[in-house]
């Protein structure tokens, strides 16, 4: 598949809800969108980095710079036999998995379209619907929390994840557990705790949580392993897993007994397949994470979540929860906690161009010289 040209855009999309986590409040997303053109086809990729490095280190402007100045010039005009060849061409550039993932995932879409197959089949998926839960931000009060939890359970979501931070943890989780004794409940700290908070974290053990997500440092494995040895509740790693190498070390250290996979955090689908294989061999259950994606990123996540190892409900909830209007034509909606995977070649969604145009802040077309 020859990459003939590319279009980069930065979009701004207002969220329907205020999303508060231990690292800040989000009310809109700034989205790097990539369209790759080759052999009469178009591949789409969506960045998940934010304007500021509050979740991981990468930023929209940093990724835009790398794609425009380094990655695209290296690849435009090249005939690449497969996505592995593209990953190989980007290997000299260190780190920056989210920036690489925008390109790698857009190329996977283009490559699957070239084969005339849906992406999930190219990746080796085994199902056409994906079990999903919701990730609920920190609410103003415990009463508000109980209300939003009830609403989402009624909508059929199969797991409730609550964002926590020191001072907003045991009490709110305990209230939710008492009100909904049967619910599958998890907590995500986004790195808000230190080892010194061990007594606080130990109290969560009595709540029957399915797992506690990323309690400690955003790049840490060792302290998570030490914490896991002290907790009954499984730890799930998110921020710390940025490559298959990190996953291998996490498995060896027993730094987490569950993994959150976000292809964009790992550098793309290829790296995610490696993590999937390692996790399967080690008996570690996976679930598909989310980064408040618009339709392109959400579709990519759904395709990857069809692999066998994704045995726990993911964070890929209905697009209509997030957006008044999405950037793709297709409605990505869950029913009874199941998300259908978009049909058709590649990721199976098409850009709603007039709307994309309206929310575009910046645009650049690059072609092979
Ligand atoms: O930690 O999983 C996270 C959103 C932005 C950054 C980090 C995270 C999240 C979510 C939201 O939890 C998941 C979603 O609904 O897309
Ligand atoms: Mg998380």
C-alpha cells in the first residue's frame, strides 16, 4: 500500500458532560485527526493526547509537530507491504507512542480497506459485539454519584468505573456498593496515590471491587508490584503500560493482575497485539480502555476489542453519551451493554466532512514530493 498524501487537522469538540478525574477537569476535547490517502482509499486515525501532559507526557502540539515534520515526510510516497513495515520505519524515533499510533492506526485502516476486509478480521478478532461499561467522573456529591450510577446501570452498562482520588474514595465507593450490591464496580485513581497511602488503599479491599486502576505513579511498575502484594483487590495498569516491553516487565514483577489496553497509548494496533499475546500467555485479563474518543478512535478501539483476550467490559460506551454530534456518519451505540463493531472494510466509519469542517481549528495537506 502506497501512502500518497495525508491531511492533518486539529478539531475541538465540546463534551456533553464535565469529566473530572484526579488530574483535572475536561469539558471539551482537542483532537488531532489524520486522513491517509493511497490507492484511491482513505485511512483514518485519531490522536488521544490532550493539549497539556496531564495523563501521559504527550501533547496535541507535540504530536502535530512530529507527524508534520518527521513521520509523514519519512513515509509519504513509500510503498509499505504491511503495518509492521510502517512501525519499523518509525522505530528510530524514540518514545511518543501516541503520536506514532495516530499514523499506525490510520495505516491499519487503509491496509484493511486495501484487503477489502473489516479491521477486526485483519487483527484476528473473534466477535462482532463488545461488552462495555462506563467510566464516571468525580461528581459534586455522593448523592449525585448514586444518581449517575443508577442511570447507567439502567441503560445496561455492564461495569461501573468511578474516578477516585485521596479524600474521594472509600466513602463514595462504599455508598455505591451498599446501594448496588450486585454491580461490577471498579475505581480509577489515575496515579493519585503514593505508597504512604497504603492504609487508605487497604480499606478498599472490603468493597469487592473488580480491580483498582493505576493507583500509583504514571510510569511506575515496582511500587505497584509492592502494593499488589499487600492488596487482595487486583491492580489494573493503565498509564504505566506504554509498550509490550513495559507489559513484559509488569508481568514479571506482578505489578498488575489486569491490563487496560488503549492502542493509542501503546503505539498502535501492532504493539497492542504483542501485549495481547503476552497477557494471554500469562493469564492476565484485558479490557479496552477509552480516552473520550470521537468516532474514529472509538471505532478503532471496538475493532481491537474483538480479540479473544478482552474478557472484561471496556470503557467504550455510546458516542451519544459524549457528543451532541459525532465526527462520523455511523452511530456507535451500545444496547444492553453491547457495542456492535462497525461493518464494512477497515474501521467501517466515514467522516461527516461538513461537520468536521465546522469544528476544525487548523488543517494541513501534505503530499509526496
Ligand atoms: O484513565 O481511563 C482513563 C479518559 C481520559 C484519560 C484517561 C482515562 C479516561 C477515562 C474515560 O477513564 C474513558 C472513556 O469514557 O473514554
Ligand atoms: Mg485509567
